[in-house]
């Protein structure tokens, strides 16, 4: 896999990919590359205007591209259910589901309409519910479910009750909890697929450090860039990689024959960049007891149970 790039994506004709948070950043680069490789791609995002603009840009670059937009707000379990229902009504099996959408380090604690801390809800719980609801379309076809995580997962902790641990709200720690949950979820999905014969792959990936809107949409979301985020913004053009390069580990997990169920892939080079390779998991991501309690808590909180056809 040395030097793996978008040029190494195998032909994707006849395959359907659904990518969340696909109107910008890493999600956009992911759908752009999948569409270029011939996949039919659904951009599942919350902003209709940005969705229309993304579709137009992809079609302009690849006139034969088969791309469409589905409205999805991962911070709303109602929106997740409605999006999944539309995809299920369409009835097409899904070959690749990229759980990419994310927000980072909101300066102040916010809650979603369902009453959950917004980063945990958007980055993790919404994706858990979406994947569970789409299971009938993913089963039995070696579909790849790719959960986008982050090195910030090393800052996260899941308690015995399956809930984020560690006291009051801290912006980056809350992000870390959500990204650790995405890792635990990917690995547990693989275990449960193996045990239950679901016939799918749970894989995780992280983009390293990529220049996207994630700081503008998160820590600077109230118009002010504070402390270390200002330093990060200044260094990003020098040390951060492009969004396209950041998408490589995600595309590797989604398409490469070498990517394995239960694997975790990230940039292999210096400064959180470079070609994709297997990467280290935080210890808690491998812990089976944590996975069981997170799974139970997630089913209880979302009201969605894997495998019951919800
Ligand atoms: N950039 C990095 O260095 C980096 C590092 C580690 C991990 N990541 C992860 O990579 C993923 C993509 O981030 P990015 O860097 O590309 O950031 P980005 O440029 O801010 O893009 C995030 C995407 O997620 C969407 N999104 C946010 N909230 C949503 C919601 N409630 N429902 C549906 N979509 C929503 C955004 O849509 P709107 O445009 O409508 O807001 C946007 O399309 C995230 O999971 C992030 O945690 C990024």
C-alpha cells in the first residue's frame, strides 16, 4: 500500500456509496473520488444549497457521474430516521457507507433537539442510528462501513455505563469522546457482523491533519478563534495536508482490497500526513466490555436496535 492514492481506487462501477457530511472538506473529496471511479454516490448532508453546489461541481468535473443528494441532519434522530427510510424505500443495496460528518470542539456545550451533547450526537450517535437503520441495505454484500475517527480519540473515554466519561464539558475532550466512540463502534460492528452473519465490514480511518472548514465550523463557530486554534490555523497551510490527501485513508478503507474488517487506517508519514497505512488504536478502542456497554447505551439512547429491521 506504499504511496496509495486516489489513482489506486479500483473501478467502482455498479456500486452504491453513501457518504455523510459530503458537501465540504474530506467528505466532498471522498465523494468526488468515488464518483470519478464510477460509483453511484449519495451525498447525505444537511444543507440543500451546499449539496446542490457540490453536485454541480462533481458533474462539471465528471459529466457521466451518478450523484444525488439526500438531506440528513445527524444531530436529529428524526432526520436520521427519515433519511434512512427514503434510502430503504429506494431499495438499492449499499456497498459503501462512509460515516464522515463531524463537528469539532464547539466552544460551549450545546444540546441537540433530542437532548444529547451536540458533538457526541452528531459525530457518533447519529451515525450509530443511521447504520442500524440501513442494516437491511448493507447485509450480505460485504458492504464496507467506514467510520471516520481522529487522533483526538486518544483524549476520549467511555465509562462503564457506555457514556462519555470525565466530568464537565471540555470542547476537545467532548470531541475525543465522540471519536473514540466511532472507533469502538467500527470494531464492534465487525465483531457483531462476524457473530451474526451480517456479511459486512466495519472499518475505521482518520485523515491526520487536513485543511478543511472544521475549525471554522467548530472552535471558531462563534466568530472568534481562541488560543491554540489560532496557532493551528496559522500552521495549517505549512503542516496540514490538503483535504484531498486527508481523504486517502478513508478512501483506502472504503475501496482498497487490502483494507480489512476491524482495521484502522491513517496517514503514515510525518506531521499527520502521507499515504494510508494501518495505524494504532487507543487501548480503550479494543476493549470488549467498553464496546458492549457503548452498544447497549447507544441502542437505548437512539431507540434503534441493530438487526430488528428498525
Ligand atoms: N480536518 C481534519 O484535520 C480532521 C482530523 C481528524 C478527523 N477529522 C474528521 O473528518 C471528518 C470530516 O471533517 P472535515 O475536516 O472535512 O470538516 P468540515 O470541512 O467542517 O466538514 C464537515 C462536514 O460534516 C457536515 N456536518 C456537520 N454537522 C452535520 C450534521 N449535523 N448533519 C450532517 N452533516 C453535518 C458538514 O456539513 P455543513 O457544511 O452543512 O456544516 C460538512 O459537510 C469529521 O468526522 C472530522 O471529525 C478531520
